[in-house]
């Protein structure tokens, strides 16, 4: 059985799942969804609107009257992947509509693929629908084309991403997300909670809260009643009876006020925080807060309030100007921080990013060598932390049961796709996907656990 690979990119969403077969004669649209979970939510919203208009969803190119490619523009490698996906859709289907982050650069797309039918930017749902209408007119059957109450979901039925805001107010030099998705715009709390309630009512057992900057939620409201609306939103979602997992939490001081909700069981004891680096000079060149020492104090405070909290983060190695001493500081910081889950990028230039103009770019071979050393450190920390769980009884959610009866599960410390798994390889009769059960951990690896049902 393969273990969770350490090179898994933390910016990628789980693969989209398509389940409903179109009816005979129904106009059908295919969807290729690339990039992060936030883009996956955009794909779900587009498909929900199309289903409401009577379109079917095709899981392959040949069965579709047209294909939407939802692109990613986070890194140059992601842009290349998006162009490749557009080319494949054109070759296999011929009628392609492009949307998503890379759609903010239409000339970049049409320069490579002039035959695409239309290009729209991120979260431009109306423009996508207009392009679909022009390419494939709708033909609804109101007696057959019923829309699920929770809308179209591209994830397994038992978990769902819940996007609470769009955009970001930070100006990190390596990132162009604010240029593509704009400034922070938070959804009304009532709308978020209504969506969360519908998801839970439809069978969702885990809500994965996402945005570009989750802890800043609501701070863009001028006449708000509370200073940090994320606190009451998290508390209200915690009362719905599902697991609530917080992603993309920028480490503002008020994040400490979220931790008691985790200690009380309202929110999962899990924080996904993009620290990016630990050396103050590197952080300054990134235009990130340069208080790594205080960050260690915050981590200690979080663990004091909630000892079983799981901390996940993402880092960049080989950032322009990064010296060996700066990189060693990052390794030393990792020794002190003892983060539970870690993802890592080798720095890449991205068209339009201010970091491109920085001096002293790090050679590719040095980036690779530092990435290898960083991941070796992260792996050793992960292995030791997981070994300490052997003998414990913990709750897990079942993601899959294969034909051999082996159940792939996740603990409260594991987000889908980007973290580890817990495997139950015997005694799974009667279990079902989406069920939450208690297991006793009897074996640990570098990234994954094995256990038996209690």
C-alpha cells in the first residue's frame, strides 16, 4: 500500500468527481477544473447554474457539446499545465470555453490557442454562462432536470469546500492572486451559514472553510458589529454538527481567539497557516510579516490552549536572495516549531510578480537541494509525531473502501488530498463511506497511520 507522497502540491484541489449521467438528447457540458479548492468551488457554482438551466454534465470530452476549462495561474508551471489542458480539450472536443485565474490574461491564452470560443476571468459566472449559451443553447426539461438541493458538488458526498470570501488585501511579492481575484470581498454571514446548513442537511459530514485569507473574513465590512467576524462565523458553523476545518488562516493575533473553539470541540483542532519562511530578511523580501520568533510564541500559546492542535503550513525555498544561512534558519525554526503537516514549493517566477525583479536568484540545482533537505526534515518530524499516536484511540472519517475491503480514512488532523491517511485493512464489513468511526492506531509510517476499528 502506497503512502502519502511528500511532494504533493498543497495548492491543488482533489480531482473533480462527476456522477450523474445526462438524459437522452440533453445538451451537455464537460468541465476540467484545475488549481486550488477555491477554483473547484467556482467550478461547482458554474455547473450548478448550468444544471439549473437544463444542461447535463459530461465526465469526458466525447460526450460533451462543449468543454469549460477552469484554469490556474498561481505559478508559471501551473500556467503551462492550464495551456496543456486547453490544448487537450481542443484536440479531443474542439469547442472550448476558458475561465479561471489564467483567464485574467486573455491574450496569453488566445496567443497559444486562438480557436477557443471565449475567455473569462476568475469568478465571472455570468460571462461563462453567456459563452455556454452562445455555443450550446439550453434545452431544459422541467419534469426531469431536477437540481440537487445542495447544488452540483465535485467532491465526495460527505465533505465539501465552503468558500467564505474572495480576494486578498496582502501584497506579497511572489503572488499575483490579488491582481487576478481582486481585494478581499467577504460573503454575508447569513449566506455562508445558509449554505453550510444546506450542505449538512444533504449529508455533508465535513465542511472545509476556504478563502484567500480566512482569518480576515468580514474585515472589509465598514459598519460591522464585531472587529473579527470570523470568530462568530466559526462558532456558528461549529454548532451545525459537522466537522469544521479551517484553511488559509493568516496568522493575525486574533487567531488565538479561534483556539478555544477548537479546544471545546466546535471547530476541528487544525490550522492551515501559510508561514512561507522563517528568516526575517527573506520574509521582508517577500513583503510578509517578519516576526518568526513571535510566531513561535504564538504556536506555543495555541498548543497551551489546545494541546492536540494540528498545524499545517506551506513554505517556499530558493526565494531570490535566499542565502545558505537564511535557509538554515528555516531548518532550525522547523526544529523548534515541530509543525505536523508541511508542504513546500521551490520558488518560481510568475509573470507580473514583483519578486521577478529581485536580485540574486537562486540556481535551480540549489533550489532542488534545499527542497530535498527541507522535506527530509519535515518527514522526520512527521514520522516522530505519528509514531507517538500508536496506541491512541481516535475518530476518523471514511473516504473510500476498496474492493479488498481496505478503508482509506482521515483523522481530524488530515485534510483531503494534502495530508495523510489512516488505513483500516480488516474488520471493515458494515462500514460505509462518509461514516465517522473510532479506531485504535496500531502502526505509523512517515505520513500515514494504520489502525483497527474499536
